C-alpha cells in the first residue's frame, strides 16, 4: 500500500529501496513565500497591524527621549546629592513618567505580539491543511511512496519536485475567506500551549521583528 509521509523521515544513503520506489519532495519555504494565499495573508497582516506597530514605535521613541533627558540631567552633577534642586525635581518627574510609559509600552507590545501570533497561527493552519490535502492527492495519483521536505534531502533530481504542483493548486484557494477569518480569531482566547498542527508540512518559522526597546 502506498504511504503518504511528509516531514517525518530522514533519508540515509545507506538505505536501499525497491526499484519501483517513488520519491517526491516539496520546498516548504517556497510555498510560504510565493503561493497566493501565503502572500495575501502576509500583506493583510502587514496592513492590519500597521497602526499598532506605528503606535509602539512612537511609544518607544518617547521612552528613548525620556531616557536621554534623564542621562543629560545626571551628567550635570557627580551624584544626586550634588544635583541642583531644580534638576533633581526634573529627574524624579522624568523617571516617574518613564516608568509609567515603559509599563504601557510593555502591555501594548505583549497584546500586539499575541494578536499577531494568533492571526499567523490561524492562517498557517488553513494553508497547511490545504497543502497537505493537495499533497495527499498528488501522492495517491502519482503513486508516490514517500514525500519529504527539501531541507531533508542532500540531493534530488528536479523531476521529483512537487512544489510547483502544490503551489498551482494552492493558488486556487479562496483567499478572501482566509483573510476574513483573521478578524474572527483576533478576540478569541489564546490556547495555553499554542496551536497544535497535524503531522505534515510544518510552516517555516518566521520570527516577528520586535520593536526595539529602550534600555531600562
């Protein structure tokens, strides 16, 4: 019986296969950077969360400014005891405001990260499910015994590459419903351990670029 296996087998050069054994592979990174659903999701997320990111950047700049002002005041005297009463008052006021702004920044940043991660998890799960369905169909129709990801291979001939076939069918996916779903998951509670994906392709990890934080 033909078996559809993906993302779970490392092939050793010492393993011998039957003459009729048929292998296929997919480039996961290519799927998640060039397929229409993946590209549409990235563009939608960028647009959706741009206001929050802009707000975080403004808050961060405020923290940097406050920190710079405090450092300038501290340079006016070797220690707090020798600082003028006026500068000491300004420093204390700035420090209080800095602490408040830093708390606000951290809270908003955490919410931003959680919402973005949740939306990415949702979209990735949808694309992954469709990609695995497509691969199962290609495997059955093409008589493939094993399908792996390209990073698990040292070398394979292009004729075994199923990536473009997967992308071609993924491009038929309804991206409108996919993007609409991003709004529906935004306010759903987060799962404690994160979303668990079914065996199959795993989305390449694309870490979110954090807004640079001012040093405490």
